[in-house]
C-alpha cells in the first residue's frame, strides 16, 4: 500500500484544495447563453463586504437601465437571491438595499421573479 493511500490514524482529512494538483481557476466569469454571465465567488469565499459590493452593483445596473439589464433567468436568480444576500448585512442595511433593488425591479416591470418557463 502506498503511504498516501493509508488513512491517517489521527483522523486528518485533506481539504478539497489539497486533493488536486492544480488549483481551480477562480475569478473569471462564465458566459452562458442560457443563464447569462455567472460570476464565481471571490477567492476565500464571500464576506459581508463582497456581498454588499455585489448588491450595490446589481442595484446600479438596474438603475442605469430602462429595460432589464439581464436575461430572464439571470433576473430571476438575482430576484430570488437578493433577500438571502441581504441577510449577510446588518438588518437595517440589508432591508434598505433589498427595498432599493425591489423598487428597481418593479420599475422595470418585475414585481415578482419571472417564471422559468417563459
């Protein structure tokens, strides 16, 4: 038996990143015809600061447009995920950003997330 194949008697389990020889490519958006642009999480995962930045970016994109700035599936995703993103912030700040975003979505004609089968 190879030494690396033998289980660690102290219960050590390597992290997922240690299991692969080459690191995963992080940070490049994926362009999908079906879903639009999919942005991976930042290196090291999300923090309240990265969530706040994402929320402010989405609000700015919506405010700067007279029509939906994203494909319907991406709009649905943003509308469904925004309340969860707001939970990363203080209650007051999260609620305020959520209200701003929902106001912009309503202005753009989407009070509710668009259906998937559109």
